[in-house]
């Protein structure tokens, strides 16, 4: 075989190579493993596209696998043909793109069904017709989308089952519960997700922030499992694997979004009596983001987290910030906020003479966290960090007459205009920011109300 073994080392490729070899004793075992890996999406496709019942679809699939993989009378089985094609592709264009095994398998099954139908009718196969008897020119594309949809549905359900099993086995039922309530049920039932305050009350978490942290953990777990299952059947590895996984997930989401009926996500909780039903939102699970701004994507959620921040001790917030930074840097931060214990953010905002060092600390930590929120940051959404950053500067200016920013007044005024539009701001913070805006506007002869033209997340 001309294939470079370094090019294909994933689990399913080893299975395909085993199936391709007529001589090894374990070939039937390899075929059985192959069947376990792919039977559900293939049976689903036969039911959905060819309108078979479950028993007929399974019988048809067994016949297909026998003729394509086990029949010793054929010169080459399907696995051998695929590996030869992959070897030619790698030789001709080492950087890809390469034929996916999913697409190759679909074409083989589709051709098998067409040949079977032609043999039964003893008529030349001229392609499918719609209910009006008109030829469907893009049948092949529609057919492959149906196959990919069955594949996508199976992949999501396998991932969900595995995540739940991991959570229960690891004593992490609370992670599964919040993930199911916030992510899975809305995707499965096409409903709005509950806000974090509701989740905190429902599952007796300390606060909405704890619920948010658990969602981040659950999403990371789900993405790890999903990416692992995808990598098992992608014939690539090394430097190209990550981008190949992203492309595959995007393609599966695209196919899912094209289906009028959507996908079926099974409920794994005994407490749910709803029958399985199609969901047009299920494909969103392929592109879940652990970005904190994506998680805190409802105004009620942001309002709840802002209430939490106001009442939180500055020492606790800074500890969270620095703990997360330590996780990223791999070493502890020597600075200690311990001497500020007991002082809340709201206390700082209302203090007539707040410590300048404390204001600088809040400003700096909020800035660093906002700029890194696309990775981990401090677990707070960007708008919260923007308000913390800006209010710390405003308090220093108004209470201490000290400027702790290099931003020009024009930039400050633009940022304040946007921030003051946030409906979730509390009265104290709003008054501080309004006072600073009036001061900046007066000094620069700026009208009291201006249109916003800048990005409040740009820091100086």
C-alpha cells in the first residue's frame, strides 16, 4: 500500500485498513467495529431518504456491508478502494483537500441503492423524479445532505450520551443538569434558554456566576467529546487535524440548517416525557462557543451578573481574575489582594475618598480580562469589564481629581455615550458615569447628547 502511515493514524482509519486486508484473521472483527461506528447514521439515512422501516433498513445495510466489505469474490472491497484513492490524493496534492470518508461512504451506499433499485425494476436507472414526475437535477446534492443529516444527528446524540455518562460517573451531575437545562433542552425543543438567575435558583447554586462557570465547563467537555468523535473518522492528523475538525463541524451545521424538519435529539432524562421531535436549532451544537460573551448573551443574564459584581468583594474578584490568569500563565501571581477584604465594588463606587491603588487595580484587571475574554479572562462578559474599567477611571477623576487613563476625552465621551445606553446599569454607577460625562463634555464644549461612533471595548 502506498499510503504514508504518518498521514492516517486515527482510530477509524486503522479500522478501514483492517477491513481492506483480506488476509488478516481479525477482518470480521474490524467490520463489526466498523458497523458499530457507522450503522446508526446509515440506517437513519435509509429510513429518511429511501423511506424504509427500521428492520428493512438494517437488512439492507447488512447486505451492503457484506457485498462491499466481506464478499471474497470481488477483486477489491470498498475500504481498499478508498485507501487507494487517499494515497493518490496525498501523492498529487499533499496539502489537500482530501475526500472525506463520510462522502465516500455516502456515494457507495447511494450507488448501491440505485443499482439495487435498477435490478429490481429491470429498467435503466434515469434518476429520481419528484411527485409531479419531473426530473430532480440536484438530487445528488439533496441525497448527500440527507446522508450528512443522519450522520450529524447520530454524532450529536453519541456526544450527548458520552458527556452525560462522564458527568454521572465522575460525580458531576450538577454540570450535566445545568448543561441540559441551558443548552440541550433549548436546542432539542426549539425553546428559549433559561437565564442564569433561574438556573441558580433551580439547582440551588450560590449565584448566577456559579451557573455560568459550570456552563463553561460543560461546553468544554462537550466540545472535547464531539471533536474526539469527529477526529476518529477524519483521515488526517497532526497539524491539519484541528482545521479539518472545524471544517467538518461547520459543514455538518450547514447541512443541519438546510433541513426544514431539522434533527432529532434524544432526551436522556427520565423526567422528560416529551416524545422525540425534530429541532431546527440542533445544529447550533456543532459550533458551541465557550467564549464568555457567547454564554452571557441575554440582557437579563448581564443584569444579573452586574448585580453580583456590585456586591462582590474586590478581593474575591481580583482572586478570581488572578486565579484564571495563573491557569493560563502556569505560575502564581505574587500580588495579594488580601488587605482589601470586605470592600465591595459598590463600596468603592460610593466612597468619598477611595484608595487610588484600588481603583487602578480594578481598572487594570478589568482591562486585561476584557481583552482576553475570547479565551478565558475573568469569567465576566466584556460589557461588565468595560463598565468596571470605565467607572474606576471616572471615580478617580471625580473623587480624587486624578487621571488614570491615557485615553483622549473624545474617546472617553464616545465610550460613555455607549455605556450609558446599557439598561442594566444600577443608579449609583449610572450617576458616577453621568457626572464624569458632563465634566468631560463641559471641558471640551461637547453637547450633552452625542451619537456613539466608537467601540466601548477599546481601552487605553
